[in-house]
C-alpha cells in the first residue's frame, strides 16, 4: 500500500481526466472511474469548439477571459488535439450593428485578438459564406477533438501512476459515519480494458478523498453519498448535426445575441452544426427530435448556403451539465451561467472528504482541474504546484505532419497526414507496422496499424477504437468497415467477442445515422443494409440471431449430389469446431 | 422520320437486362438505355428467390412458401409461373456459369460476413462452398485484405453448427503489393497468371498461390477463397488451383467490389448484345413525352442535349434507393424521378426507419406498386401509364433484404414486364 | 434511320434565367471540390473500372484519388499524393460511378495542383510532359518540313536520344506527319463545296486530323456535305486533352480561350460544332465547363457533337447506311474510353452492323492503354502495354484484320500492338455514302 494519499475521481470526461492528470502529476495516487468509455457523457457529445472567448465577450466577460487564456495554453500542451482554424463572427444585413460593435469592443476588453473583415475578405477566406453577408470579426477560435484530449489526459495520468477504469459505473459511495471513504463500482467485464463477454465483477475502491466530476450525473452520485441537499444540475440537451465534408475551414459563428443554430465548427473531415438548448429531466433519456435537425440546416444555411444541398451523415445530442446555485430560480435554461462551481460537501453538507464540481465549459477544463486539485491538495496537505499548463500531453510533444509517408511508412500522403494529425508525436511508434498495413476505414484514412493501436488501448470495445481512431465515422457510417474492424480484433479476441463488438458498433452507428435519412445518406444506408443484410445475411445470422438452421440436409447439396442419406447429420455432431470442443 | 423501337428498357442492371432479353424474344426491336454501371458490380452475384418468411428457419423450398406471402407482394401479383419464367430466362442467359437450376430447393452458402445464407442460384465458382455439403472445408484469407479474417470466419461457421469441420488460414498473397493495391490487381495477377517471386523462385501467380495454401489443407476436401480468383479467365484460375491443390476450390461471394457480380454483368451484356438489342449507355433518361396516359418517348440527356427516344412500350428498371431509381428529400419527398410514379410513403421522414439497425425498415419497402402487368399504379390504384411497366428494385411493397428476395423479384418482374411489353408492342404493330 | 428524333420544341434558351442553380460542383478554378465527395457512397464501381489499378499495384485507384482524397483535404493542405500522375485520365471512373461523383474533374484538378505546386519546372519529366501536351506546337514545326521530320524521327539514333534524354519509349513510332495538312488541303480546295446558311457545321478537326490523319478530316467534310451541310473550319487550337492529362491547366486554359471564342462565333451564326476525335468532343463538352470559367464555355459545351452522333440524331443516318453497301471487309472495333463517356461506345457497331459488305465486331470493354500522352512516357509504357494486352488479344481473335476506332491515339496503340491498319468510322461512312 502506497503512503501517498489516494484520490478517487468519478467521471471520465474532460474535467475528470483533467483532475486525474493534475493530481497524478502532483504525486497523488489517483483512481479514475467512468461508467462508459472516456467522454461517455457531455464531453463526447459536443461540437468540439475551442473557444476564443468571443462567444462570451458581451454577456460574460469573466468566462471570455478565461477561455482566451486556456485557449492559448491548449494550443501548446495539446497541439495534436487542436486544429488552429480561427473563427469568424459573421454579421448578416438583418443582424444588429450595435451588437456587432459590442462584440468587437467586448473581445478587445477581454484580450481576444480581433480583426474586422469586409464581406469580400471573409468570403475570400471562406468562399461558401453567403454572398449577402455584411462583414465579420476574426477571432482565434479553434477546433478540438474532445476524445483525443481526454485520452491524452488519461494517458498522462497513467504515466504518473494513476489507474483508469472505464466501463465501471459507481453503484455506491462508501461512507463511514460522515466521511466518504471510497466507492463501489461494477466492472462490466472485470477490471482493466473492456472485453466483451468477460464476466462482470464488483469492486470496492477505498481512498482518502472522492471527487465527483460526473457533470449531468452529479446529482445521482450526490444521492449515493446521502447528501441531504440535492445537487441541482439542470441538464439541457442540444443537437449537433454532422456534415459529410467541410464546407468551411474556419469556425463560423453568427454575430447575434445567443440563439439556436448559430455555429458551424470544422471538425476533422466534417463540419458540425450546433445547436439547441432545451432543458430535460433525465440526462440518459430524452427525445431526439426532427425539428432540431431541421432547425440546424434551415438556420445555418443563412450563413453557409451550400449546407442546404450538402449531405449530413448523422446527428447527435449532448446534455450540458448546467448548474444553478440554489435560489437563482432561472426559468430559461439558456440563461443559466456557464461558470463552474466547486461544492465542498464538508462545508455544504457536513459530509467529509467529498467534493463535487459542476457547471463549467470544456475549453476551461484544465483550469477547473487545477482549481479542484488545489482544493484537494489543500485538504490532504499535499504541497505541490500545478504543472498541467506547461507540460505537453502525450502525443503533443514536438511533431510535424509534413513527412514523406510513402518513404517512411509505405502509405499515401493524405492518409499519413491524417494519421499524424491524430497521433501527434506517437506517429512513428504506431505507423511503424510489421506486415501489410492496408487502410481499414477509407472514409477517415485509418490504417490497420492505427486500429491495432486503438485495440491495444481499449480492448475489444470497437466503439472506443472508433473514438480513438475515427474509424467508421465517415460517410459510409461503418457500412464498409464495421466488419473489417471486427476482423482486426480476431486472434487477440475470439470469434464471439469480435462479433459482439461488431454488432454493437453497427447499432451505435445506426443510432446517429438515422437522423440523416434522406437523399444521399438514405441511399448510403440502403446500400449498407443491402451489404450487411443481403450480401452478408447478418440480420439472419444463425450464429448470433434467433434464426436457426436445424436441418442442413433439407437444402440443395449440389448438382449430382445423392439424396440426403444422413451423413451430413453425422458430420454435424462431430465435425464443427465448436461442437467438437 | 425516326424509326421507333418496339420496346425501350431503362436501366441496365439485372432486371433491365433480363427484361430486355425477354422482350427481344421475338422480332421486337429493343433498346436498353443505361446511365452508369449497375449495382450488379457491388452485389454478391447470388440469385436469391426467397430465403425467409417470418419464421426462425430459412425457407427450404421458396416455391412452396410463396402462397404464404401477402396478396400485395410482387410474387403474389406475378404468380409462381412468372418466378419460374424469370429463373428459366436467367438460366438460359448465364448458361453453365451458374448452378442451382437442378432443384427447387434453396442452397445454403457461406457469406464473407460469416453467416450462412439461403439462395436459389449461385455462380459455378461458389458451388463447392455449399454449407449443406458435409465435406470438410478450409477458408483462406489474406493479410493484404481487410474484408474478413479467415480463422474468425471459420469459427463463426462452426458456431452455426455446420455439418462439416472448418478451419481458416491467413496468408500473404504471392507477389509484391503496396499497402493499398486494389483487389482488381490481385485478380488480374491470377487472371493473367503473371510471374511472381515465391520462396525464392519465379513462378506463375496461380502456382504460387497453390503452393502457399498446400501446407494448410489438412483433411479439407474443399478450399474457399475471397471472390477474386480471376476475372475474364476465372474458370481457368479455379481449374488450375484445383489441379495443383487436388481439392475443390470455391469463392466466397464478396461485395463490394464483387467479381461474381461483375462477371454476371459481363455475361448479361454479352447475352443482350447477342440478342441484337441496341444499347445506349452513358447518358440518363431525365424525362418523357406522353399523349394522355400513353408514353410516346423518353428524353435522354446527352451531355446537355435532350434527345427523345420513341417506343411502343417502356420498361422502368432503374433500381431502388441504392440504384438511384428512387430519390428522397429532407422535406419528406420520396419520388421516382423520371415518370414521377407514385411511391407510397409517409411524409414524415422519421417514419422511414426503425431504431434497430436490423429492425423492420420502412425505407426498404419503398418502390412503385404494380398491377399484374407490372404497370406502376397511381395513388388510386390505376396504372400511371398504359404502356409503362416496372421491374427490379424500383418495385416496392416488401423488404427484399430481410426476405432475401431481391434478385428473384428482379427476375420475376422482368419476365412479366418483358413478356407483356413484347406482346403489346406486337399487337399494336398489327393494329397500326 | 436515326435512333431518335430531335425534339421539335426544344429551345435551350428558355427557362434558364428563372432560377439560380446551386453550384454543387464548383469549377475547378476554386480548387475546392470537397462538395463532390458528398455523392460518393463508396461502392467501388470506379475502382473496378480503372484500367490502371488492375495492372499497377502502386496505383491506389480513382476512389482514393477522387472523393476520398478530396474529403480528407483541409484548406491549408497542399500535398497531393504523387500517384495522381499515374492516372491516365481515361475517365472510365466517370462512366462507372452510379452516384455521379465528379471523379475526372477531381483528378484533373488534383493533377493540375500537383504539377503547379510540386513538380520541378526544370525537370526533364516536366519538360517532356509539357512537350507531349503541346503536341500542336511540335506538330506545327514537324509539318513545315514533314519529310525531313519523318526521316529524322525514324532514325534509330533519334529514338535512343528520345528514350535517354526525354523519357519517350523507343518502342513507339512517332506518328508520321502528312505531307499536306488538313488546313492546307481545305484552303487549296477553296473551303466547303456546299453553301447553306441553314445547315452549317463548324468542324473541330483537332491536331491529329490536321497534321497526321488528314484522311479523317477529308472524310468528315465529304460525308457532311453529302447530307447537305456547309462545313466551316474556324481557327482553332488544341482541345486541351493532353494538357489536362499532364496537369498543364494553364496551357489548356490558354488554348480553350481561343477555341471558345472562335467556335462561339460560329455557334452565334447558327452552326453546330462537330469533332471527329472523341477526346476532343469530350474536352469541349465536359472538361471545359468543369475546369474553366470562360464566357461562352457552357454554350460551346451544349453545341458540340461527335460526327456520327450528330448525323444519327439529326439525319436519318441509319436508313442511309441500310441502303448502302461497301466492298466486303471486316473490322475489329474498339470504343475509346472517352467515347464511352459520351454514350457513343455502341454507335459505330450498331450502325455498321446494318451496312452491307461490312462486318464489325466490338473487341470489348477494355481500355487501349495509351490514353493520349500516357503511353508516350517511358515510365508508363509498360503499364500502357499491360492495359492494352486485353484489347490486342480480343482484336486478334476478331474476324477482321483492320481495326476501327474514333480516337487517334487509341488507333496508334491498336496499330502498335497488332500491326493492323486502323480506320476511323468516318472513313467507312465516306466509302458507303459518298
């Protein structure tokens, strides 16, 4: 048993991973538990905007300033997760000039570098902007891959001795008297990486301090800890619609006071349209509705007209973990502050060794982690400085995407470049692959080497492999690669595990794709259905579905075959590999 | 004065080709108008007639099962004789390149997804792979390809309790390749039997492939490969491998790309050509001219110029959602873009799908509804036009993916549409 | 008999100004064709139709070269994969794609970008490609002194020098220059023998009919005059086909500007534009509007025809052929890839099937492999011949021992692979009708 204090962090989103890394770097023993994959909650369900602060520069200048500071830090320490796209606040003729000026002044007041562009200048940079726009303000917005960022934080934490347990929902918060002493988790497939069909186990994890960083789920954990006062998280759902290609390479914001459908974020190979804000009761169960998707397209086409004709490949919803301090009584969830709150339950509820963090923004996750870690270290008497603002994350050490990929790794330059943009400084380690290295996911240019690295990092869970590599996230939505990814699992994992993982990924892809069911994506989905249904017959697979073939002899045995004499049946009893085992 | 064709068929896939062949089975002049390559190129090349009803067991005799289908199913409308006609016409067109016509019973074949599938006709190249055959099997896969892992596929077949022992082996395909060499390159190597280096010796690609498989055969009496064993000379490739290996060799249908599908497309094109059918390929039909309920001409967009093609009878075989014979839009539109034939559908696009990927998918039912002459019907149940018939994927009313009936429906509707068009065109000529 | 009648009420000018169509695939001069990737559903029809990918294991195929590479592109990315130079621009992928992805436009644009950004402008490869693309310039000089040029080109030492220095395969015979160019003949003849202001066609003869296969040009003139057309021969430059294929888009644009202007004048006066080379008609019809934004370019596209196509649609060519006969002869016909793309791959076979005396056999769907200048590069020669092997084989199995095709470079390849004499459909048509 280590003499170091042990902190348990609940929640594998950006905040939890940020705290885990921070504390681990300060020499604290950390265990992070997460109910699903990393970023299972809100972090994995956002548009990936790295705020410049411009969006808050009029209404919430404190947040705006924090965003700009953290934006600069993340460009340094998380360079392989961030794309420095720049951003524009675009004013249409019907938008208020007064607000435009306020935005401009506000940005300046918050130290956000700005530049005003004429319509011509803006359209020169982004040719698909509407022809009738007035002008735009350029700000240093960026795009960030939230999953990559969380994985890198978790990997850094692990390098500093932390234990990361995904697919391990907390089922109880352990208490002795008024003191929280740990948590009980249910490992879906035993401790360690997730592997399908491994039996589930329960584990009590004891620690000196527990941090509840579960966002929209904070209230549920609070209840497990027996807090008398409810943690008033007010989840607000928002839709994000994913375009097949990039219509813009710059973040495009509508220069208007807050509203629905006012941002287009270039994200990897796609653009993400966002968003809505509707309060919901349950962060796990809320309706995903057609009007929200239509609103994105019909509103944002005013900024980028080609969006109306362009293809969307799916839509997803996220739930903001908005926190409202008691007594505020805001009726409209869009008015709830985006600031974060540290709830020390010792002060608040007389429950010791337990703190919750609620509210906040993705862009400032590191700063929130620093504040919480300061607080926890103070409680535990640990005297160590935060270094997360200066030490690059794993993968973000010096790297260049400009290389001769054919010469070095035998892959085409666009594929190599994409891989390096995802892998950062891990590129050589991953792409230097022994044996044929064909592309497994053609839409997103993911080679076998990278898929294998993803499997090494996340077990048989192909959804986690998907999040690490982007395989199956392109326009075919898994039609041509779900089975290929499953085939990559084999050897390491058995046939049953691989097919379970395949079916799970296939269904997960369908969940979002169905929100894009018209025109070209419906044609794509029909092709996918034909390929997996007609050609592969997976919908009636006798090994995995309710369908059975009880009598092979009832079928055609070939030209000239003698009528069934029962030999086939004999073979059935002692022939099949599984049957013979 | 232009001479009109008797029959124009729009669409050059399985249904279009077969409908043209059927229509040309007399003195009728027939023109096939195709735009792009058909979906045959990425279909498996298997000809399913009916694989499943709403029961756990696959259908063994599709003809016996037809009476259980609903009245508005294309098979119920066309009737059993039409299904048999369609298959007979197909058997005639493909000759000995296909098997399965010796029995009414479905065959069971392994798919590259590892599941076993019931089908009515299968390429000769796939014949030794029947799952109802009890001979032991070896499945070969290649590291250079990603579509399946042979060991995993073999284990999965075993998990379905097939009546034979099955093993898998992953090999390197003989020769040197880039990481992204296309599958057509592998096929071509075998097709031309190009020289490759194998274990320090130079030899033909077929021999080298056989050499690499030999040590793994064990007790297997048949060996399955991904379906790219040659293109033009596929039968020779297979024969050479069988001779070298001393066991039967078969292909596991794949797709896309699908060599069995491409070979079938080639075979059908030859048959169409041999039948003296005119082919206009490369430009789309975009509109029509009609007098009342009678279509007089279809308009072909010839790189920006609109050219009319006249005929007595027209057959629409443009495919479904995959073949682009049916289009849809976000506003709830589902349409057949040439003639705007009625396609029953909900105006709410959220009614078009089921939440389960393999649930009952309403979009799979999209297509025109037909009368017994295969004429598309309007919303009131009357024919849209007196001389327009539909065949293949553009015909809806059932989920051919779930049933495994797509190719059978194509052959059946093509047979009826072709016959009727031929007969009607002849009658009109007499009356004129 | 014509296959189809010209619509009586068709008027290209109506209903054009009433709406502004959404430009889903912008012209390549914007250098952003990512929206075109939206149409792709990954079916691989393009890959399986690619004649290069099946013989060259280092070519990743049109799907990667086209929609996939474009979709992976970010604004600031400049590195185009150099495999784009292995694409022969046969455009079979365009013909195959069921989803109408603008594949060849993507390839042409990427190739242009690659040559512009990455190719050493002083390299011998660049100079060689530039020379091959600007064949007209070379031919102009050659045809000034055709006998000398033919003599020099025929010398063994010239071939060796060509191979060593320029990378032009010594196996290839440089096309022979005619002693009198088509334009010289035309001038001497005194222009068209028919005067008919209501039936005028402007002949786009291209480079080969002018400098090398002058007989094709003459046949065109005589056949069209037979149908009562007044033939005009406006000033013209190279269509640009070899320039697209070599990524020399600036050169191509320069030539296109002249062609659009000169042919545009003829169109304004009521003429339709006729090409005898299917790659020329392809360039004018499809590649021009896809690649360039020049006033009048759409109009030229809409008014350009391939010679037989024009007569099929506008005259009763089928009937005329049925009523004619020629001396018994058998042809092995090859449909050029670019004819396929215009929907013309079957017309020669289906027309001449009905011509008494002539036997014609389609030698199949394979590509000849030369693709204009492609087979004229040493490093591509082997690929070119591998692609052509299937066609040579089918030609040798065909009944006829005379080849037929519309494309002059396909004709060279057919001749190179089989030794057959190769004729153009217009030449047979002339024999039948004139």
